[in-house]
């Protein structure tokens, strides 16, 4: 199954949990859809499921290394690669570029620099339309009698009163609203929230979120379950 969002879709591959979480949180905050993988095997599996615009890839990983995975991606997918690695010698950079990488950013890195490099790669690759070149997030999503401000990441009643959400509930609602009225697989939501594929945790968070956004959580009208496809935020104009 291949899913393709209008906003840029990034695969981040790194065996360091902290870096995966940082990449997911920072890039998602800046308007990108992000899926993470802990190693090359997981990345290969995810590549079969979804279509991506960019792969951010670590070089040194257990099992198959990043260089070999980059060669595979270069041959099998129309997908630019940004290496993110602690290997900073000139010979390492050359090896990365020869493996098919489009850019090479050493660790530790500044998130703002990473964002600029991501934008530059996507622009060069002509992967996204001019509308989304700067990856601007959507502004407001109407969910029944509620409005979710995508920029401030706040859920408000029409009266202006704010609905209190936990960080995880907020991240889940943001992920759903990035693809309004389109079902998103539980597995994809799990990796976007940094839950390492724990789909059961997504089910629990959906139940909690419904208690805060639905008039009748037992008969949801906003956060819908689409059988065989996942969860969907019903957004109206």
C-alpha cells in the first residue's frame, strides 16, 4: 500500500532513539510528515508501504549500514538522501556522495540547519509544488464545534475556551489534521508519534482524544475509524 500526502513525507532512519524522536518532533512541527525507522531492515519494510520525498539516513547502524541502504534507495527509489552522521572525515563524505547521497550533515547538528538543508534538497529534487516548497503547515481545522489551530497547536471551542490536551493527544490530533478527511494507518500514526510501531498505544490515545472532542465518544463523529484503513479526522470548512 502506497500513501502520498500533499505535504512532504520524510523517512528518518537512525538507531539512536533520541535522534529519531528529535527528527520526528522537529520536522513535524515544521509541517512535514515523518516516519522513523530504527535500522535498515525496518526502513526497507516502510519503503514498501509508503511513498517518500526524502530519506534522512544515519551511516553507522547495527546490521546493514547506511551506505549500503543508500545504494539500494538510489537504485530502487526516486528518493533523495541526506546523510546525518558522526563520520566527518573527507573520505567519509566522499563515500556518502558516491553511494548516492544528495547532502551530508555531521552530528551534532543544529536543527535549523537541518531544516534548511531539507528544504534545499526538496526544492532541487522538484518533489513538491511551489505551494509547499516552504512546508507551511495548515492554519485552522474545524472539527465540529471545535477549531484546531495548526500553528499554535491549540484546540479551542467556538467560544474561545481552550480544550486541554496532553502532549501525546496534541501530537496525535496534529498528525490526523495534517491529512484532513483522509484515513491514516495506525502503524503510520505510531511511528509519527515516536511509538516505535505500537499500534495498541494509538488505539488508547484515540479513545482518550475522543473523550475531549466528541459530544458522544461512543458514537464518534469527528475522529472516525475507517475499517481496514485506520483513523481519520473529519474536518469541515
